[in-house]
């Protein structure tokens, strides 16, 4: 298989960007692994992230960031470029804008292939993953007030379920809260970011008779 088959699979399995609506219903959430947790009745705030898939000769890579340690929340966590939608923006608009603001990723280099499943976070956001395709590694410069580091993770690693695990934490004697995690070297990918990756794997390979084999072949 090849990068071209991966690109074709993304186009086939993702939701067309033109079909986006601010009223999307979350298909995945932080509550999936915690069905007993109280789920607030609230209006979710729309947000979007860009999942930049870089078609490098040795295989696809995914551009990710490590958030600045000076931020008020989620300090040091691994994330995709992204944030909340500004008034009048679509998910694609917001994802490309945030990627430019956070890491200076030129939106002209990104071919938007489609949207992943809308994801509800425990903090009340409805996140739309926007999958973009880049034909070469882009020049990036992190905005240091938001991003401490920009790096790439192999697509094959992220799509290998052997690297997906369920971890948990406890607070103030409450029941454990479970989340997806995908440790990669010294970096700990977890929470919403890992949940979005897991949902993307399910959308792309969940209907395959041999999902692990299909995932391994796409960008190998």
C-alpha cells in the first residue's frame, strides 16, 4: 500500500467539510469510558482542531504540539493545533486559523480532506477534528506563549491499537476517571487528543475485517 491509499481512505471515510454545521451532535466524548459519570446539561462551545497529516517519503507523520507551561490550563499537554470558533467561522476556518496562529502553519499548504467525529470534552467544548493533507514537511514556528514545541508522530504509531491504552486518575476520593493514552517516547498523549485519535482510528478502520492489518498497510 502507499500514501495514496491512505489519502483515498481519508477522503472516503471522513465527513465532507462542506457538510459541517454548528449544530453537530457529538459522536464521541470524554464520557465514553466513564458512563457512570454525571454529564452536565449544557450548551457546548464549538471548537476545532487541525490534524495535519504530512506525506513524507518514509511514511505519513502527524504534526502535534506540546502546550506551553505558562498557560492557565492544560499546561504541557500534547495537543493538535486548535481552539474555539470565532463568530461566523466554520470548523475549517478555525482549525486553519489556529494552526497559523499557534505554529505559523501556512493554510495554503493544507488540503482539507474531511472531518472526524465531533467530540465532547469534559470541559464543555464540542471539538470538530479537521484532517488536512500536506505533501511535504512545512516550516513551523511555535508561538511560545501558547506552544512550547512542535513535533511529528508517525501515523503508523497512532493508528496501531497496540499503542492505545486506558489510563485513569482519581481526585478527592471520587471514582476513577478513565481516558485514552498513547505514550510515545517521553511524550504522553492522553485525554481529548488521544480520544480524538482513537475515534479517528475507529472511523477509518472499524469496518475492516482486519483493521490492524489495514491500518498497518496504509502508510507503511
